[in-house]
């Protein structure tokens, strides 16, 4: 046998042995579980604010600095107009206030504004938010969230599809979906006691899509849990400035949060 015939014969034998070995492996034994990739935690700031609150613009400025520092995907703020400063001296609620906002305000028994929470860890003043955001953003999220929106401008109907995956064990909690709107021009009392009637209010809570406290979810590691929701936008809301904020939370706080613009700009689509 020549050297080349010997090499060919040896190679053929190895292939036959390998194929024979594969035939003896059960299908279940061939599947190797790969743990889902980690996802950096984003941070939710719930800013309880009001148009008659003279110090609330200072809290907004602190939020703007954090978004500039970490990016709009890493720091997601929601301005929740609520409490006595969202009403006129006669008790009439201003247009930026909501039933949900008042319910949240009463539930946490706030006694002042501005006040808020970072990832629902604890109630805190805006002067503490920078430190809390820094601490929260260092860790990985235990769950990933993806939001797909479909909006019909003729009917103003919005369909929201949310998919979630646990990244480290099973996650039990609630999925909360909020509508927020940017670029609302309305009056605001200012720190110098003046009134700015051209003040631009951003990330304003408009409503909860799936109930004030969200929906129960049980998300298993490596598997996708999907939920769909539907809402008709109020005629007063500017759809161009509307976004969906989706977050999963439980008794330990907010586990992950994302923000999805209703109508993406060309730059957002390219990215």
C-alpha cells in the first residue's frame, strides 16, 4: 500500500468511526444549553412633579444632566404630575395630571415635591439621584425587554407587543406599560417664583396602558414571554412625541426598563 493510499484509508476509517459514534447519541444529549447573554441594566427615574411646584424644574435639570451623561437608553425618566401641585388652588386638576399619577402619589404617601424613586429602590430627593443612578447602572439586568409598536394614525390605535426573557433564573413580577409624551408646552412655576408660560415639559406620564399596576408575568430563563396590549391615543396627544415606557418590577424594585418611540425618526431607524 502506498503512502497516499494509507492516508486515505486512515481518514476514511476515522470518518466512519465518527459517524458511527454520532448514531449512538440521543437527540437530547446533543443539545447544549447556552445561557442568555447579559444585558446592561437601564435605570427608571420616577419624578413626581407638578406645575405649581417651584423646585420641580431643578429636579428636571438634574434628570437632563443624567441623561446627557449616560444616554437616553440608559436613563429613562417619567414625569408623574400628581399631588397638590398638579392642581389649581381651587383643587381643579391641570391637564398634565392623571388618575394614575394621583394613585401612585397616594400609595407612596409622599409629603413633598419634587420627590421620586430610582428603580423603585427607595423614596429620595433629586439631589440623591445621581449617586443612585451610578450605583444601579453598574449591574446587569436580570431580564431583557423588547417592545414593538404598530400605530394607525387614522384611528389613532396603538398596538404594543412586548417580549421578555429572564437572563439568570426565573423572574416573577409585573410588566408595566406607560404612555409618555415629550415637548408639551404649558405653564410652570419656577424657582424664582416667576411663571414660565412657555415651559417645555418632557417625558410626561399620560396614562397606563395595561392597568395602573401592570400585569403579572412569570419569565423563565432562556424562554421568551410575550404580551400584547392595545390603546387608542387621546386626541390631545401629539403622536410624534409619544413613547411607550415598558418595565418589569417586583418587590425588589425595577428589574429593567426600555423606552420605545411611537414614531421613529430617520436617525433612530438608521441606528
